[in-house]
């Protein structure tokens, strides 16, 4: 899997309901990007609603968290 042309360094899939229930799941990725930053992504799919949370991962524990949350829509082919 690739995200914006980049391959995630790690991926974890958690089913929120029954096993292999792709309509109720969460996927966590760590992604290093071309801009030199590392990002943590959480993709949630639950009850026909889909959203993506993105956090810029920083070295300093004292740095403010930068988090974006985005609702997702399926685009027509």
C-alpha cells in the first residue's frame, strides 16, 4: 500500500467488531514523507462513516501536537 506515493514504515489493522469486518475497522500507519517529517495516520471506518486523523510526529515531548481530522468520501470512478 502507498499513501501519496510513499510506502508506510509500519501498518496495524484493528477490527472494531467481528474479525475481518472491513466496515468496522481502524488502520494505523507511520509514514515518513519527502518533506523529512514523520506522520502518524489513523483511518477509521465505522457504521458507513469514514475519517482520517493525521498527526505530525515530533522529537520533543514539549512540542505542541499538530493534528488534523478529515472526513472521507468515496470519489466516483
